[in-house]
C-alpha cells in the first residue's frame, strides 16, 4: 500500500495549553503561535486542484481502496460464513450470527465508513482531474485507473449493503449501484483505450504505458461483468467478460511497513487467531490446496492458511502462512471465465464442465466429474467458485445472487454453534446502514 501525504480540509489546527487559556487573550495568541502544529507535507483542500497533485490524488484512490478492501474482506468473511468468529466481543459475535443493527460500532467504525471513503476518494479524484486536466483527462491513465477502482467500490457497496446512500442523498438500491458501476466501467475502458493509443503514438513507444492501459481496461471489464452478472444481465456480462484475457490478474498490494499497511486477514488470523474454519462449510475442504489449513492449535480450532488469491499461496496441501504484506487478487481472467460459464450454463454446459474439471485439478486430490447437467452442474460450478475465491471478498455477493436469481440459500441457518442459550443465525443477507449515516443523512426515511 502506498503511503501518501495528507490532504487537509479546513483551517490549520492551533494548540493551546490550559494555562494559556487562563492568562487571557493576548497570552493565548502568543502561545498559539508558539505551539502551532505545521505539517509541511500536508496540502490544503483549496490547493488540491493543481496539476502537480494529480498523481497524489490518483495514488490516494489506490491507498483508500486497499485499506477498505482489507477491512471489508475480513468482516464479510464472518458475515458470509467463510470464517467462524473466535472473539468474545458481542458486536463481532452478532456479525457472525448476521444480527447486525444500525448501532453496531464495528460496522460503524471499520466497515461502512471505510468502503464509503474509498468510493468517495475515487469519485472525487476523477472529478478533480477532469477539472485540472481538461481535454487531456480523456487520455490520462490516472483517470482511467481511478474510474476502474471506483467500479470495484460500487460493486462492493452493492454486494454488501441493503441500500446505499451517496453523499447524504437518498439511498439507492443495489441494482441502481450495479448499473452505475457498469456506466463507470464503460468510461474507464474508453479512457484506458485512449491512453493506450496515445502511448503507442509516441516515438519511441512506451511499453510500460501500453501495458498499464491494458491492465486498467481489463480491471474495468471484470468489474462491469461482475456488476452485470449480479443484475442477471447475462448477455451483457458475457460481452464484458469475454474481452478479458484468461491470464489477466489485478491485485491489491499490502506491506509489512506498518500496522496500517498490513492486510487485516493476516493480523486477525495469524497474529490474533480471531477466527477459524470451524463450523463453516470450508472446514471440510481439507483435501483442496486452495483452502489449506494449519490444523488444531490448542483450543483455537482450524485456522486456514493462505488460499489461492494470495501471493503467499504455495499450492501445497500443507499450505503457507499468511504474510502481513504481499498481494491479493481482486480481479482476474479466471473470474471472467466463471462469469461466462455461469451466464451460459444452460446454452453451453460443456464450457462450464471444462472449467469445473480444470479447477478441480488445480485444487489437487479432486477427481474429474462428468455427465453433470442442470442443477447438479450449477451446484458444482458454485462449489468450485467458492474455493477459488476464498477470502478475497466474493462470497457475500455470490450468496445474495444465488438467493435472488436461483432461489438457492447457502447462508448458514439454524442453531448458532457453541451457543449455550439457544442463539440461532439471523436472517440478514446484507449489511444495514449505520446509526451515524441514519442520523446524519436527512434524506433517509425515518419510521
């Protein structure tokens, strides 16, 4: 994750001691001047719209996205039953049980504001760059990249939340936001293509610029295909996904430089042992190298090791531990192939079966299957998909799509494991708005 200078909003802070307040206004002024805190690396908000800060803005989009991704991946893994909570703090138990209220402080601190901040950062950066860059914004890779990251934040919001307000406006439905994600992706593709054409027109051609444009274009295409599939617009999903090369991968990057730059999966699983695969459908997948586990460690339970979306994945049955840095795959040609296979499963079942057996072979110890059709084929495709995208923030959106369009409910139900008071899983399938959003947004209807 890239470290950025801060963009400061509002007046510079002035510090004063209690003694200075007692001595009177004149002394207060003197002390304020003496104690005034200046950050030479900070940029006043009014000064941001300058050409020299455009790369800073673009890098800020990446930084905010990765911080949000780290947090929502962790908490969505609880909500979607990829992991079982081992902490005793009641708010975390309620998340695992899918009984989250607006007053849930964990959601209000680590989840909802983080993804909304990432979304705003992408939207704001694009708006500012268009003002500053003028006509050249249409061929600038920084604009295309910021748009593409915005696509993914819109997808995450729509996959996670029951309703989505933007900037104190009235809430929108997830389908509304998926449609906005597609429109944003179309813009990203257009700008990325123009940026590539400009790079190729230079003498000599800058190969790195053309590769970057291709990467951003494919990132946006995967995002558009993901949104279209979640709208059940299968034809459109296929159109986008089929343009993505099979070998394409796009990553979120983390660092071991500081706690803020670590991936939360590492810190909570490896360092804190805050969750396990116990009491989840993934506990019984021990033979699959995509979901390796460490085995029993005291009373903690079965802790997964690095799955296949992580750079620390080593492809062995024993597996490798998570690391604080490294990369996590967030979009790929593999996902594009899954999207096409699901969208065309009735018209081209052989295509889905080929992908299934390829992924079974990748997971090791899984024999190929044959003769699957209809419901059995779709069930197997869903199973391979959840293994390939384990702990990389796909599961919740998938569960909601299966329930909405296939009437297949794969959310955990019934008694909550280890409960001694008769607790059960709740019936929530999406995150509610936080109390801060409800109280602070005048356009949210009140009972």
